[in-house]
């Protein structure tokens, strides 16, 4: 657990560096836009491709694919509950899509993988990646669709059945990198070491640049404006109560190995995705809300994870 806490701490350090360098005028909004494009169009697709090709073989994937039923059902149910929640608690209309996405989708790799390794060891990796596959698919399809709809121009295009703008957002470079990696696994394609090394250089840019962008956003929004409100509380409720609870309830109905269920619960109870504030910036959604929700979810996670472990271990 010490190593898991250290990982979370250093994620905050990266965000602070982005904030501090913006204060020192090393970074600007234009640099933030450039970093966002670099992450979304180059670094993240490489990361998606390498994560699945490095950690799965075709036989392993096919053997474990049945275990995807719990994360798939749980995330679809959580999405549905988010629609009810935002209606009952009157979530701000301009952030409904981004609210549902953060309510449902979790940070399964940057935080999820190291924390599961710290708790369960290497035997947890296949189950971590199973949840990652479902989480990634839903985030980069349903999630990005609803985030894009927060932009009135894209929403109007969808209402008028002009789906080209929204399809371009859904079939993003990140999702395409993931799908290409999945195809490579299914056809037993071995990525040459030299190419994997090159892609790894680019993939390793994802976390630092993502957190730099969040630091830039936080600085430009103003730290005093990052106040806790009912919409952010709703995101926290989705991340840390409803999402893991649904996974646990499904585990009582669908028989899976105990370790698999424990990993799925941990994965379901992760902070907000690093990519959400960048996507909000890219699609003219509510980036202040996204950055605040991410910050609060990671801060609260430090106190939340010991409580969760006492309940499931």
C-alpha cells in the first residue's frame, strides 16, 4: 500500500509542476492545447496499443473474455443510474454528459494498475486488464459521445442526424489505437522490439503531459474557484459508492473467482480518468468541472482506499 500511495502522490506532483510552470509563465493556454493534442492524438493511442499487446496473448484473452460480463454490466448499469441521479439532483445541464462519464468510468491504468499490483501482486494483472478493456471501450465510445454532446454545436448536429462530427469524436485516435492492439492480439501478431521501444517512448508521455495540462487548466481557472459543489459530490458518489457497490452485487449473482471480483471492485472504485479534463478542453465542455472533479477524487482516494480494503479483504 505504501507504493500505491507514493504513486498517487507523484501524480499530484506532476499536476503541481504544470500549475507552477504556468504561474512562472513557462506554460500558456497555447502550450496546453499543444500538449492536449499530443496526448490525445499520439501518446495515448500508443499507450492503448502497447498496454493490450504487452499484457495479453490470444489464448489468455479468449480464456478470460467471459469475465468481462461483470464490468460490462456494472458500467452500463452505472451509466443508467447516472442519468437518474442527474435528473433527481438537477445536475447543471451544460455538464450532464461529462458528469455521466466521470460518474461511470474510472482511472484503471495510471492509478488502477499500480494499486492492484501493490495489493494483490502480479496475479491481479489479467483481471486489471479485463476491466481496463471494458472501461476503455465504454469511455471512448459512450463516454466521449456524451462529453461531445455537452458542446451545443455537436449536440445540434446529432439532433439533426448529421452524425459525422460525433462519429469523428467517437472513433478517436485513442480508441483506434486500442482496437488495432486488440486485433494484433487476436491474430497473434508479435510487435517487433524496436517498434515497441519507439512506441513506448511516446506512450510514456501520456501521464506527465496529461497532468501538466490539468495543472495548466487549474491555474487558468483559478485555485480559489475549485470549490466543492453538489455536482462534484455526485461524481464522488458515483466513483466511490455506486460503481463498486454494483460490481459487488453482480459478484453475488455471477460466480467468478474471488480474486477477480476483488480486483474488479478496486478497479470500479478508482478516481476520475486523467483524460477527462483534456477532452473537456478539446470539445469545449466544462473543463473547470472536470479538473475539479479529478482533483477531489484523487485527494479523497487517499482516505478512501484503506476503508475499501477493510471491507473487501
